[in-house]
C-alpha cells in the first residue's frame, strides 16, 4: 500500500484526541460525532471505542447546499443541551441534532452530516414523467404512496402536485424491485421487504403492514435511527446493511 493510500485510511479528526482508522464491515455502531446510527464502514479509535461515520470523519468544515441555499452551513461540534430550550433538531429528519452537525446559526437551520447528503432529485418508478425533488413543503401533507401524513421533508413533483415520504420513494405495488437514481448517477436497489419503512419522527400513522414474513418481523425490531440510516444510504446509492 502506498503512503498516500495509508494516509487516506487514517484521519486526525477534531472531535477526538487520537487518530481514527478506517474499518470495513464493522457492524452496527453509534457515531460519536453526530450521535446517530451507523453500520459497516467506520473510522474507529479502537482503544477508546470511538466511531465516526465515514462522512462525519471526512466532511468539509463548511457546506453549500440546496437544503439551505440562503447561507453557507458551518460544521459545529456541541455537547448535549443543558436545558430543553437549547435542544436542536435536524431540519430534514426531525431527530435530535447534537454533537457534530451543520448549522446556519442566524436562521436556526441544522442538519445531520448524513442527511445533508440526500440527493436533491430522484427518479420514482411509479411516476416516471418527472423527477422528484427533495423539499420541506409540497402540494399537501399526505404521501401519495402510503397515504400517510408527511411531517418532515419529502420528495415532490411540483408540476403534478405529487408528494412522497423519503421512505416511500422506492415503493411500488407493481415492481419487485425499484431503481433509485441518485444525484451522482449511481443506482441503488431496495428489496420488497424494505418498502414503506417508517423513519425517525415522521410518524405517518399509516398502519404499515409487514405481514408475517421473517423479514417483516426483523424489521419491526429495527430502531428508527437504523431505518433512517438505511434510507439515506439507499438514496445515496450506498449499501446500508
């Protein structure tokens, strides 16, 4: 391995006193940066049992994003909120934002590093006429796939007034597998048992039915953080489990 390749495997991250080393196939972990779930690939300090998502370990200190085009976002690392008034939430997934996250302080906009990587446009197989765009508002607050309430960001088709949960983008009653086109041009596939996964606090209340299959039963025990991680990875075209 060349010296450059070795350097790419080790990062001295500002959130930790020791260097962290890239580890493949680690399994499940809680990122010590953004405090959310991760799986598989991690940057790890073994003596301290300290883990970072790959993107949390390598993300830039500032970010220009379509999610908040008004201002540049700044990467911050903050301790737990001391009072309920100090608690922050990710504007995209509506889960707690603490530790490492991007922030526009004047606007009160916060986003997890992983959520900041969601693609702006996706292709929805049951609606091939137009690409869907990630947005905080749309034509309604009802998902046109599962008919549940949408309480967080969604993918929408503006011309057709069509709104879909992030979790439901890959859902299709007529498809055995759905192709998801990411902004980078890569493709990812969801298995049928992964359709309609609820995530974080979108709380659609749509009565997801996983049936009696073993895969469905396994999904019932999956944490909301793990499900959101799976959604983000899938929409980015990366393996999640």
